[in-house]
């Protein structure tokens, strides 16, 4: 009933969202990942769709239902996520990076299961840095021209404001959304801090869907203004 009265603030806009963790293989049966639930990103995809946008959701491995009317691309690794985002970003108006992308992956994944050899020796893993998807998209020509509005997320355990401001500058994005994590991981509610050029604005604790709707409305206003 309420939906009927909602203004379609993103009608005609294309929104690209990343969500969930990535999974970086060690061998065919193991890998490294993190505890991101994907809930915030899925809520944002849903809210953007409700606001009338054409939404593509690039999701790492999570067991969440696809929001109605949203195009979902499932990926596993950070490199898969980048490969899915690059073409989609070419026609998007908004990019919202909520994914908890693994910062590193094993330097080489074994194509066979690594076996214990009975000697008690442990595998010596080395890591390489994954591509920074948000940074790459934010540096693209379309984003630099102002045709693609990029939004980053940051979960910090301490000094949220300082870290979020530094991250916003480092990523080169107009808007960085901070939350205190991993407290928010898997929870149904959250509390957000919107950091932009002008300063800091808090969205008080609420459900992730409620916050997603507020954030989407805020992004729509920024695009209209
Ligand atoms: N991000 C990304 N690709 C990566 C790492 C991060 O797209 N390889 C995005 C996240 O989706 C998020 C933002 O960048 O929107 C910040 O992620 P975060 O992990 O907080 O920042 P990092 O730059 O990885 O720094 P650190 O983890 O050391 O705090
Ligand atoms: Ca990181």
C-alpha cells in the first residue's frame, strides 16, 4: 500500500551494486573468505529497485534471495567481481560498492587438493593483493567525468570518522558510508555515517532496509542536485 505513494526517485537510472564477501581459492576444496552477510548490499539493491532504478547486483557467495526485479550476477573471487563490474559500470549511473572484497588471494591456487604428507609439515601459503574494484571504477573516465556516481563503504573497528574520511580520499569517491564492523556483520540492523566533501552525517540505528532506503533517497537527491 505504502509502495504506491513512494516517489520513484531513481526512475530511468542504472544502479550497480556489489555485495557479500569474495572467496579466494587455495585449492579445489578450500579457500579464504570473510563473514560479510551481504544483507546491506542486498537491501540497497532492493531499495534502488523500489526507487525505480534498473539494478544490477554483483554478489559474492551468499545465500540470500534476489530482490524482486533485480538482475543478479553471482561471482566467487575478487577478480570475477571486477570482471562482472567493469562492463556493467560502462552504462551505470551509480556504483555502490558494499562488498567485503578479500584484500589478498593465495599467490597460486593448487588445481589438486593439497594433501597432508604425514610429516606434520604445513603448507606455506603466500598471498598477492587483489584488484581494488571501487578504486578502479572510481578512476574510470565516466566516473571522472561525473557520469557515474561512486559510493564506497567502510566497516571499521575504531576511529570510524577518521578512517572513513581517509578512505573516501584514497578511493577518490564523492560519498563514503561508514559503519562500525564487524559488529554489523550478519545483523539485521546497522547505523551509518555518510562522509562527503562537506562533512559527516549520521543515519541513526535502524533496520538495514530502512537505512538502505534512506541512503538511496540521499543518493537520488545528490544526483538531482
Ligand atoms: N573495495 C573494493 N575492492 C577491494 C577492496 C575494497 O571494491 N579489493 C571496496 C569495498 O567494497 C568498499 C571500499 O572499497 O566499498 C572500502 O573497502 P575496505 O575493505 O574498507 O577498504 P580497503 O581499501 O580494502 O582498506 P582496509 O581493508 O585495509 O581498511
Ligand atoms: Ca579491505
